[in-house]
């Protein structure tokens, strides 16, 4: 199976996913496969929602839409064009996946298969329904994928390299356990936004998507904002109001009530609007329903500080602040060539 066959398979998978996020389904080239898999995947989505209450229909649809938009022929060709796949020695790559947002490990899965390797997947129990079904779909549209995809629940064995994602604590375990294997080990990261005070209503409204999408559970969600001294949050609170109905969702509301109670008992100073709390804090990782904030005096000093903390930061959301910033509202819409932790997964796999 050559690269073009692999690209074509994932392109058709993207077309399949697009059917679940628009009112009028796109007709697949292979109508038989559509008939075989359409209702089955709807059932898997229902199971995913029932199994993990953070995986609401809206969050599932957004994840599917993001991958449908990413898996186009143009995007796949643009992504792969910068690499040489001529001398790949096929190996078995193990992936240990997180489960914080739907299909969070899909990019690693895609990267392994697009480079011509076989994949050994150990999923999180929080996100175990969708990917195995999509793998079966891939094997049907491209039979040469059969035998190259395996899901396991037991101990990982028989692999040549590993990509593992977890907390800082599990990362230490991963680093020890996989010390003799080529590896990418991902730890906790958070995303931040840098505000100048000159943002438009539209920019701040878009920032609310970066904060609330997936309830803030993703490493690309903004969990902290840096603001100028004497920054007034009135415009910020006004702009994020479009997400006010999130407080009617039970798990989010429970977290909001619990964290607010903890803060009040500890006599922490809070800014809040009934569905989001702002707490001044030097940490990057904020609890659900909370965003930390910190003041800065000048942008150059802040750039230096963020550079010194780059191992803790996934994305910087800003406008005209730094070269690699992410536009407001775009953190959860990465391109195929936007790599987690800025580690080029495809390059790693091609050299393994």
C-alpha cells in the first residue's frame, strides 16, 4: 500500500465523518460501506455519550466536524508533502491515548498509519467507542490496513516505539517503563491567552470558545489569561455571555458550585458572572468553570516569562503578540501539521 492509497483512505473517512455534522449527508462514493457503517457509528456515538457525560452531543459533533474538515485530500497532501516516505521501515508503534476529549488520540493514530507503520492502541476507558469503529471502516475501504491496526487492554508487548499521553505523574512512569524504546512522552500542558485591552467584542467572544469548548478539558483550552495592569473585565464578561447556558449542564454546574465554595471558604478574591469564575493565580492549570488570570507590566517581559515556561504551555492565544500565536477562537481547530507539544510526530515516526 503506497502513500496515495493511505491518503485516499483517510480522505474517504473524512467524507464519512462529515455526514454526522451537517443536515444533508454527503453521499459517499461507496454507498455499500455507507449502508454498512452509518447506523453503526450513530450507535457508537450514543454509547460514547452514555459512557462519558462530558462527551455531549455538541462536543462529539464538534470533534467529528473538526476531523472531517481536516481529512480532505488537499490537507492530507499539504501535510505529507514536506516529508519523504521512500525509505520507511515498517514497524509497530504503540499509542497510549488520553480520554479527556473525543478522539483526542486520533492524530497519533493517523500519523502512525500515514507513515506506513502498524499501530498498537491502548485507549483510555473514557473514550473507547469511536476509534475502533472508525478503524473497521478504514479496513473496509482499504483492505491493506487489515493486520496493521490492533486495540489492546492488557499489557503492551511487541512494539518498536511508543507515543504516550498522560499526566505529569504518569509521564514519569512512562519515561521509566519505555526508557529503552524510541518514544514521545506527553505531559500536562495548558493554553493561555494574552490580552492587550484593545480586543474587539468579536475577538473576546471567540476567546470564549477557546475557554468553554469541551468544558475546558483539553490541553488546547485556555485556562489562564494575562492582562495589563488595571485591566477591566467588563468587556470580557459581556463577550463570553454567549456560553451562559453551560451552567445548566449538570456536571459543569456541580464543578462550578464546588469550586466556588472552596474559593469562598478559603477567602480567595473572585470575579464571576454566574457561570465562570476568574481567580488571580500564578498557576496555568485551572479547575473546571474557572480561569486564572495574572497581570503583566510590559509585553517583552511577558514574552520572556512565557518562553521560560514553554514546557507547560500548549498554545498562546493573542493578536499581534508573538510569532506562533493562535487566533482567538481557533485553539480547538488545529491543522494536521499543528503538532502537540510542538513535537513533529511524523518526523519521529519516519526516523524510528
